[in-house]
C-alpha cells in the first residue's frame, strides 16, 4: 500500500505533525519528509514511492530551492501534488492549476477536504504511470572509481565547450543553484540530472517543460549514457557525452 508523503520545513514541523496525526487517524499511510537545505538521493526515492505529496507552503518554504525541487520533480514523474498553505502565501503559477488547500487560519482548516482529496487520489493511483527509475544503480564517486573520465562537449558556439563531469551528482538547469547553469529560455529551472553509478553516468529529466532527448529519442525515466550519445535539452542546447579510460 502506497503512502502520502508530507514535505515540510523545520519551522512548519508542528503543523506537519498535526497533519500526520489527522491523516493517520483517517487510515492513510503517511511518511514524513523534513526538507534539507540541499538535494539528496533519498528525496527522489521517497517521492517515487508515494501516491501523493503534500507540500506544506509558508513564505519561507515558497522560496526554498529544495522544496521547489520536490513539488516540481513530483509533478514531472507523475506523482500527485497537494499544496497546503500553513501560512498566507501567493501560490506559484505552476501550482495554481492544482487544488490548493488554505489552512493559514484555524477556521480554514477543513481537514475533511484534505482527507477526501487524498482518498480520491489514492483510489485512482496507478503506480505504472509514475515515471521514476527502478533500475538506478548504486551512486558512487567518480574520483574513487578511477576507471573513466566523462565529459560533455557543447557545440553551441564556434569553439566547442567541454564540461568535465567530476561530481557524482550533477544538476543542470537555468536556476543558479544547479551545478551546471544554462541561461536559456528553453531550459527549465531544474532541467536534468546526471548521476554517476557503478555502471557509469545516468541521465534523468526533472520534469522539464521542453523535454530531454537522447539521440533524438525523448528521455523517459533514467537512462544509462553511452560514449557518443547526443543529448538535446529542448530544441536549444546539444551536447555530446564522451568517456575515456584512465
């Protein structure tokens, strides 16, 4: 039986615990995700195992990069997101298409609405429609492997640009919090992630607006990269993945 995942910041922990208690008393399975300052691999796994993610929004949470990543990633892989306002905030445009529950004042806290919404999502939940990888291998450090060096060659200008892939996890997007920042309107704030595993680098789209393509085939889930693969982010930026043995 899948569960509801509650994502929250420390400052909203009291409200999050109250939410957990009420949902549990309504026979819903609940897992808690106190949001760290930086992305961790366990976050994706927690989202992928949930049938819904309750995102507790406050003014601080609204501008928290990891919290933004959580709801964007969940939407990208097909997991339902339920924004719950613990304090008065302006709802992000991307979330306005969802049903948001305003619990910013005690009189607004109609818990039955949240329970009924989650029960309806659970009743229509289809795990096969969630596009999270089940084939990801153990994440390792490229520097400790010592077998290959990987890189990306970008051909967007006269002179090719080479990006050496020396980290075990590399995020790419328009937002300045990414490891590789690509400031182009076709690129999403959090577009794609490379992860170094025991098999080599994998690539995963993070729910980008314009998609990611490998050798002109749209990427779905996590894919292991091969030497010479052509990676295209939307219709804007193309890079060639390469490795060399050392």
